């Protein structure tokens, strides 16, 4: 399967006139988005968990084959800091299940102050239903150990490859038979765009790590000024 490329979120006002026709109301932007990309990373749940009805509406408004990754609640990752995960994981998955076959990976983005605790991570991953694809994005250097890599591998969770400043800020470990990549900010002009050389390097890293049959999800989080839209389009062409 080709690499699935999209953006982190779709409801950015400065994308009007970039991705969305100026006359199109914001409530219909998701339908327009799906005409250009086959996947999106929803960060709504990070701030406030949408209702089951909202997830159902997103399923109904997107075409067959579209995939929505869901960023887990900050209550789980930033407030509870992965501890006592049973209730927040159950609530998240109960709501997100309304996406049906549109549901893609769940992203656990950890706070930059959270230091490594492989046992706590393992306990959290074990709370998710069997078969759930979970991507983990640690942001503290203490996580880059063999024990953490083992936990991710045993739970078939993908280490999220992250880029900031057009360079990797995480190890390029393959811990699952699928992959997850996030682009936070490039170094090209105008900022925070990515240059073609940086995008080509990432396409080569992906091609050298996973077979063509693997599912790899890539999301651009540099939303300012529609940079994510332009970069996601360019990257999709490269990985094809």
C-alpha cells in the first residue's frame, strides 16, 4: 500500500483560499479535505474528547478508504502521564470506535518533561484493545533505550518518527510492521515549509525501512499559512 500522507488537523482558518474555496463554509471543510488527501490526524481529542456522535458524523462525511488517526487525550498523556490508564483509554476507544473502518492509529504524544518509564508505558499499551495500532512519540531523550524499544516491539506499537528543523529528533527504530511519521517544522522559506531535499531524504528513509506492502502514515503538523498542505502534497508525489 502506498504511504498515506495527510495533515495534523484540517480546521485552520488560514487554509481558506489555500485548500478550501473562500466561499465554502467551515462546516463543510472535511469533505473538501478528503478530495485532496486520504488520511488526516485528528487532534481534537487531545484537547477535548469528541462525542460518539461526532465520530459517527466524521465517518459518514468521509469516503470509503479514508483513514483518521486520533491523537489521544492530554488527560492520559500530560495530566495522568500514562498512569492509571484504564478509564481514559476505555473512554477514548469507546468514542473513537464510532469511526468504524475509518479509524486509523492512535497517537500517544508524550510531554517533553516526561522521562522514560518502560513499565508504565507497557501497562498503558496493554490497556488498548487487541489489534489497535498505537504510535508513541516520546519527547525526552531518556526514552532512547533498549528497554523502551523492547516494550514498543512487544506491543507492536510504532515509534513515531518525528522531524523538527528538517532533521530527525527521534531514533529511526522500526518497532512494528507499520510506520508513523510526523513533520513539525521545516527549514525552507517561507517558514515553516520543508525543502525538496529534506522531503526526499524522508521518502528514502521510509522506502529503506518498510516494504511497499506496509502501511506507513505521514502527517504534516506545520499548519501555519498552509505550509502543511503544500508539503503534504509534495511528499505524496515523492513517495508515489
